[in-house]
C-alpha cells in the first residue's frame, strides 16, 4: 500500500511538466480555427504532441533510472518485490 501511495504522489508532480502547453494549444487552435488557417492549427497540435511525447519519454526514463536503484533502499517484503518493480 505504501508503494502505491509513493507512486501516486510522484506521478502527481508530472502535471508540472505541462508548462502551459495545454492552454497555448487551446488558445491558438481556437484562433486559427476562426481564421480558417487549418494548416497552422495542424502545426500547433503536432508541435504540442511532440512536446508531450518528449516530456513523457524523459519522465519514463528518469523515473525508471531512479526507481530501480531506489528499490534496494526501501524495505519491501520478498513476496511484493516483483509488483513494486
């Protein structure tokens, strides 16, 4: 139960990686849609997707590189070690 609480609290901070991208996408998609500039809308959405994919990949790599060594220092019963990994 404690490992789930730790996992949920750490993943809650991943929302900070947004850095205002969602708000910017909403603003510019609405702006370009009203102007009829669908190519610009596509560029904004594609750029946001690339940013989120890069941030997600970085978060996965960082969390895995921290979690695997950290399991040595956390006392988890042997029966639950596989689930914790």
